[in-house]
C-alpha cells in the first residue's frame, strides 16, 4: 500500500481484501488477522497519516536499511552488548572520522558507493511500472501485483497479470 497513490489507497485496499484464501482454508484466519492489523495500524489510524508512510513516487531510499546497517556495523566493532561509555564514544568518533573522509572524497569528485544491482533492478521495475500506471497503461490490479511481484511470483495465478508482463508461473 505504501507504493500506491494516496488518492487510490482505499480502492487498492478493496482489491487486496478480495484476494486471499477462502474461508475454511488453513491460512484464512492468519490472513484475516493480517488484514485487520493493516486496517487498524495503517489505514484507519489517525495518529499515522497516510502521507507519513506512503512512498508513491519516491524512487530513492524507502526503508531504514541504512540505520539497520549502521547498527549492525556498530555491534561488529564493539563486540560487547554493554560497552563502557568511553569505549562507545571512541567507536562513534572513529565512525565520524571515516564518514568525514568519505564525504570529502565525494566533495572532491570521488565516486559514490555503487548501488547493489538487485536494488537498482528493483527500483527500475518500480519506476517503469509507476510510469505505466500514471499513463493508464496498466490497471491498479496489475500495478499492485507487479509492485509486490517478489512476494507474489510463485502464487500469482492472474492471467491478466501474467499476459501483460509475460510472467512465467512455475
């Protein structure tokens, strides 16, 4: 839902509500639980407006992976769960020095870090699908499936989607 235009979130949600296992299926209750959570936490939550979590049109960073990567590298450097405050500050200072050097390299014409090919490919797919969607070359239904294609690749049975994007279902 975070990649759907804000004005079309409710319409997209109705499409999603119609998907999922039928009642009586072993996954029905868990799917209903997840749908109820999404309504309560994101769609009907006045404390977190849709503008906060929506990333439609954002082709840059959309996650907190940088923060998670920083935390992971900090844990690898420190190697203890509860370090002495002075050891912790020393590590932070070393990280700051490294970042300053990296920023100076960039300021002096150095190359930025390479983007992982997998993420670049995913971002290109999202940009192309968004463009097609904005130009009314694809329906909201197809847009939703293609945006979440990594998740639906092995479960998508829609001939509308598979014919449009020539997706091979195995």
